[in-house]
């Protein structure tokens, strides 16, 4: 969305209130004014679109006991945490970044665990490799990476590769991202739960996800 510089005259009291709101929402004065005016004229800005998706993610994922929001979202990133059943009960952090101007990918999901435990790091790498291989097998064309303890996965809206998908209802972007994160978290916990044939169970979970949704990320 193109932006230009305009000169306007505003009262000091108005600016003080705008600055207060901008501080609360972790943005700057210009963006805050732009958002206020856009809402007044019913125009959806990239910031409004991202904020709506984050609000939906919070509503869908943080209403139960599995996920907790780590901090109020910034204009482009929100973070969640989930506990992993492993030695010392490490915390898994999910960061969802959404781009103001999507270019192929709508954003990125980052998964990380703050640990120096070499055994845990190795097991995480094995799980991420299983997951990346599974997604590639079912037609995901994005590039998953694992570097410096962070698993990165682009958000790419796409149709389910299964022609017999049971769902004919289009989900919102927030619902699709929430579905994916919930699936990923469940798959990770299945892997670390030490269940027999965990890889087969994870593939079954992923297949059911594809079968239940006409559109996915």
C-alpha cells in the first residue's frame, strides 16, 4: 500500500492521546494515525489485516491449556509457548510473523526451544527432518530450515493435495494458521512422547489434517 507525506495540523491533546495509543500498541505515531483514519473510512490496511489475524489466533489457540501468549504482539509478530514433555519440561516457542506485503509467502512460523541439551537438540532435529520430509511428500513447495536452534517454515496458502478433502468451507487465514500450529505441536508431542511407531502416527495426523481441510498453509 503506497504511502505519501502529508502536512496536517492537530491539537497537542490529540497528539498526546495518539502517542499513548501508539505506545500501547507498540507502533509509531504515523502508523497509529493511519490506522485510526483507515478504520474511520472502513479501509483495511495491512496493519489491520495482521492485527485481525493475530486476534483470531489468540482466540483460537489461547482459550485452552495448551498455548499461552508470551507477550502482546508487535505490529508484525506474535509469540506463543507450549510445554514439551521431556527432561526439565522445556518450553517450545512459536513465533508467527506476517508480512505487510506478501511476496509468495504470507509470512513465517518459527519454532524454537531454549536449550543447550545436546540430546534434546538432536531429537528436535530428527523431528524437524521427519516433519519437513512429510510435508514435501504431500506437495509442500516451501523451504523449511533449521539453523541456530530455530525451525523456520514459510506460510503459503494452498489447496489441500487430497482431492477427497471432506471440507468444502473456506477457512480464514487465522483459522488455517491455528490449525497448522495445533497440528505441529501435537505431532511434536507425539514424537517426544516415546510412542511406538510415532512416525506413522504423525503421518496419520498430517493426512487427517489434509483430508479435513480444503485449504491449508
